C-alpha cells in the first residue's frame, strides 16, 4: 500500500520534539489541560511551551514563538484562539515544521465564516509544507512515545488497537472504556473537521502500521467513499476494521450535519458497502471495545456452530437464545461426545448443547468438557460461562464479617485466595493453550466475576452472555468474508 | 387482589425464627454457605442450626432435629441431601412449621425418579400444612428482616424492586448487578422447580405487597398462563412488571427443558400476550436492572417525543440514531424554543434537537437549557448527556502526578473536589425538581462519569446513551399501555 508521501505521519506519531503553541498555566484552558495531559502521560520526547506572555510554564522554559526554539520541532500542537491562528501557522512554516495538530475550534463547524478561515489556514499551510490534523480536534495519542496530546483527562492503556474518530468526545471516551475492559491502544487520532488530512489518509497509514493489529473507526461522513473502500478492502485481508457509523437515521444525520458541517450519506448505501468490503459494522458504542478486544484475543472461527459450556442452567438458556437470534447455530452434540461427557459429569447433566455442568464447580471436569467440545467436529467455537467461578467467592471470603463468622485467620484467607488465584490462572492458561491447539475461539463470560484484562489473562472476558454472543457473531462474519475471498487460511494461521 | 390463604408468605418473608436444617461447619457445603450468608446479611430474627452431628455451629447452639427447638419456628431452610428429605419434611410437619425453603436439588430436574420423589415430598408436605419454595432453589431474600438466605455470596442492596426468578443463577446475579447500579431489592425468590408454590402465587403476593414498587420476573415457563396473565393485568395498573423470557428460540427452549424439566411455550404467543397485558418485556439481561431502575427513578412520559441535551456532538448523533431506531421521535424544536436557547449558548450552537451545548461546560446554561426543553410542548421526555461533567475531571486532578505538575496543594484539591461535588449535587437536585414540576423524565447518561446510585442521586444514570434510549422506550410503552386503558392519569400522579 502506498502512503501519501506528503504527510509525515512519523512526525505526528513519533515526534522527538513538540511545540505546544498556546500553552498556559491558567487551569481550565485547553492550552493548560493538554499540556498537563502530555506531561502526565510521560511523553518520551522534549516539550517546548510557546506563549509570549510567560517565561516558564510547569517548570519548563516557555518561548515567545516557535522560532525562538533552537532545536528542530517535529510537531506543533496549536491551541491559540481561531483569530490568532494564521500568525501561528506562519510561524510554523517559517520554522519548517511539517506537522501540526490544530486543537482550536471555530472553523467550518460554526458556519460560512469559519469555513472560509479554515480554507485560508489549510491552503496557507499546504503551500508552506505544513500538514494539519483538525482543526477542531481533541488531539492524538501514540503509545510508542507515550504521547497523550488529548483534551479530556484520559490515559489510554497501551496495546494493539488503533482508532480514527470523527468525534473527539466519542473517540476519547472509547479510549477510557478500553482501559476499563483491558483493551489497549497504539495510536489514536481525533480527526476533527478534516480540513486537511482526511479519514482515508489515516486509514491508509494505519493499514501499513506494523504496531496496529485492529483498526477502529467512529465514522460520520466520508468525502471520498470509493477511495475509503479501496483502502479498506486491502487492509481487511490482514487486519480487521471495526466501524461504528454515526448518522444512521434522519435524526442522527441532521445532528451530524450540524456538528461537523459534513453531510452523512444514506446508511443503506454505507452498510451494504461496509459488508461487501469486509468491514465489521458494530451497532452500539459498547460493542466497539468488545469487538476490538475479541479480535485481539480469539482465533477467527471456521463457521457459525457454537458450543455453550455453562455452570448455570438459566445462563445456558439465555446464551442459546442469543446465539440463535443472532444467526449462530447451537448444534446437537454427536453421540460419542455425549458419551465422553457422561464420564465426567453427574448422570443427570443436560446431555445436550448447552453443556450444563449442573453445579460441578471444580476445574478439572470443566477443562475436560472444554477440550471435548473443542475437539468436536460440529463445533466451530465455544462460549464459556464459568471459567472464573472462584473469583467472587474469593472476594466474599475476605469480608471481615465472614472472617469472624467462620473463625478464619487472615493467613487462612490469604492462602485460600492464593489458591483460587492459582487455579484461575491455570484455567486461563489452559484455555489459551486449547485455543492455540484447535484454532477455535473460546469466548469467555465472567458473570459477576472480577475485572480481567487482556494483559493478565491473554484474552478478553465479557460480563454478560449477550455481549459474548455479539462478538462471536462478528468473528464469524469476518471469517465468512475471508473464506469468500480465499483469504481465510492465510489470515488465520499468521 | 385475593391471596391464597394457604400460603403463609409472612412466614417466608418476615420470619422471626428460622431453622437451618442441614447446617454444617464444613466449608464448601451449601449448609455452610447459606448459613454464613444469613449471618453475614445481618438477619434480624433468631437462627437455629439443625444437624444431629454437631452441638454448636458458628457459636450458635445446634439442634439434632427441629423438634428439639423449644421456640416456634416460622421458617425452615432445608439443605440436606435429597435422600434424607422425607424425614426432614416429617420433622417440620411434626413441629407444625408452615413454610420451608428446599434448597436441595436432585428432584424433577434430574429425571423420572427425581420427579417421583418431588411429588411424594410435596404431597406429604401439603397434607401436613407445610408449603414449599423449591426444591432446587437458590433461596430467598427479604430486606425488611435482612434475610439473605441465598446460595451465592451476594449481599443485595435494599430498595423497592422485588423479583421472582425461575433460574437461581440468573436471579442472584441480577441482585449483584442491582448493587452495582444502585438498584435495591425488597424481596427476591428463586422459585426452583416450583414443585409446590408457583410463579403465579409469588406474583399475586408481590402485587399486593406495599413494599414492592416494581416487579421483575425471569421466566422460562408457566404452568397456568391464563392465571398468570389475569394476575399480571391487575398488577400493572399500579406497578410495572418487567419480564425477561428465557427460552425464546428452539435452542433456548431445548436448554430450558433440560434444566428445569418444564417445557417453555412458543415465544410468539408469550410475547403478544405480554404486550397485550402491559408487561414490559426486556430483551437482554443487562436491561433488567436498567429498566427496574428507570421505573424507580423517572415519571412515565406522555408520549414518545424526545429532547436530547448533550455536551458533545458525536454523542448527540448516536443518541438521535438510537431514538429513531427504537421508534422514539426526535422532534424539531419550535422557533421560540430556539430563540430562548440562542440567548444562552454561543451563536453557533446546533439550533436543533439534539441541543449540542458546543463545549459550554458550566452548570447554569446546562440547567437553563434543561428547563427550556422540559417546558416545551413538543417534548415528552429528555435524554441528557452531560450533567456529570466535573466528575472525571475531579478524579483526574487528584492524581499525584497532576498535583506535582500543577503545583497544587492537597488542600487546593480537596477544596476543588468539594466544589465539584457540590455542583454535581446541585445539578441532581435541580434535575429531580424539574422532573417533579413538569412530570417528564430526564433520563441521565454519565459517559465515563463516576458510579452514581439512586440513593445518592435520586435517579439512575446510565453509562451509554443506547442504554438510556432503551429504558426511555420502555417508559413510553408503559405509558402507552396505561393511556389505552385510561389508567395513565391515575398511575402517573399517584
């Protein structure tokens, strides 16, 4: 894939030096908050505050202009008012800066006058060799240099997902949810008004970026739909692209038009184009992180036949319902599989799929059932409810009331919790090994279990079976797409 | 509503004395765990462990049989093995106990032999004047006497929701989710195999129970559908009934049959009967608590026309999409409303619905916009994203790194956080007052905001706009049903 050579993405995502134009020590201003977030994030390069009114900010020497900085400046982050933007751009050009993030709002999103100002700014910058993210952007994040140049006080977890967001509020919140679910990011950009660099440019870059394994898009509108789809089609051979589309209905499109100034196209056209191109279109904001985490965690299944393993009958019913409603099959188990499980579970077990472990709570039969299902020819993937049984019990038993009732010592509890943790860790390890051995996903649900991160457990775990079923559906859809294009074997065993 | 006089529900939910038959000091056994949960829950009555093998358990005197207890016993909780059940039942009858919770499994859910045993047990009990919850139940909870006779280590929050669950695993987990979302319970019963007392009996009781404002059901199958609907029809005039149906698909029904032994009926018949009867059927487990919390928090709207107030454009787009996709309207605002908001927001605000506050982050304009929308004739309810803006900033600013970067003292931060908390509390108070004044719901979304409970804030707050839209839809549907039956005015202004 050819990258637009005129955009120096390295300067945006791997800058060694940053000038923060409009830095200020006044709390509440963006020039304060962004600088605070950069410092707090532990940026590995050097940061130069620029503001003629100060000689020092947060203990760093402050420069009247970028042209007073002696070192080369890789990236300018600009947060001065819109009225002062043209001089700031002039300064950057004079300093031969290639790349600027324009945080400032008050451009095309505010009407005709702002549109003219944006055009003037971008044209001037282009002529001077300066490329712009924004304006009206909430900034960017890059894990490799610990750069958190963002407006909200979010510290993203580092990982293998990268995101382009046409809404700063939505995008930065997704970063926050990622942290909660243990899904980390490598690069993030709030694309703002896309006055210069467009969604398509970022997508092309992330497609070729070796740090990025999964791409996430919050999309409202596309200027060049065909270019976008051509780029996407190339990328999905190698990495999944997850899209959430804002502006699906008349009400949503009207809202989108008023907020970015761009017109969102008809959703039917978008949706069928997404599907044909192999993009994973998710239908709620919650699914964005759920699905990104699934693609980081699980092998792509060979088909839609799901085995369900549960420790509670009701949850098995709910999971089976959710599968069938989503177009996933819950196949009958072959007689020899039932016979094998007969040897493990009490004779009154469900003898069907879902496999209800009927209150058998130890690990060994659980793992045996898991492997029997994994090795079964009619099963393409498993949804497992119950791997993390001990966690809530372990938490409960540490309650001081419980300690005194049971007459347990703190030592007993510490030992007991350590045993539970070791067991949980062993289950996770075996689960991961089974997935590698059989190349099938075991999508995990931990109802009421503790929070579990991909770092600790090597795969994401969902709090409800419905959320697990939704991501399984997306994994299956991606597999279907790859198989239709004869790309499945290559992608799956990479 | 007439209650079956043969069931002493007071003995189940307000017992002064409980015999725990099968109590044991062996960790891991149900007779241990349930007793621990009762003690830990702070039960206000007296508890008598019964087990011939011990003289004392957890410091309480232990009795060889219930008949060795001198005091009257209101309730027996039985956790002995199925094989020892008949003698235990005989003992209870001899002691003239009216009410027993049979935790023990191994009855009709395991096949023909278990079904016979269950029948024998229930018939014997009935003849002896003993009524049974279960068998194969995970127990019950009653807030008024702090009785947590449950198998899992869950401590429900106390409140105004009561629940009947045909799955113990599902039901007790819902209690846990209620605690997380700040939705409290007054009564809960895991109905088990319903060998004696049926779902319909519990429903009739909760309908007449003055402590219960919202009823929640996890339902797999009904023995007497018509009776159930007749009872429900009467109740929904006064209080909403929220139903989640397990066994909606062939796969789910097959799973349900294997787990309770009962056959679930066709979902189409169920769903149209639910709708005609005014029950709120929710479609995912997450919605159970979301919806119960909504009915506790918000007035029932007069119609489906929704105003959206947001501090971030993208979230407004997503909310508008979700509304329209759910059949809620996002009406255009009348010219005079736009003029009023013109006086409050910067001139480039969205000038439409959603009302995008375009980065105005202070409370006063937010509350003014809220009241303008509330007083607007074309708006029946509001979804508000942004009431809790300061919370995550307040959390962030307490980060030790931030303190040192900003040169803030711990005192400064404490004062700042107190100011944010006071502002947040003022916003919540005003929100509540506006709902009372205009009798319209303001369903709150706090994206990334802190956890907020109904106790503290007097209303529930959702983490995503999609979840807020779903509950708004259910509020509207309940209002529609009440209006069709000419019950709306009465219910709404009670």
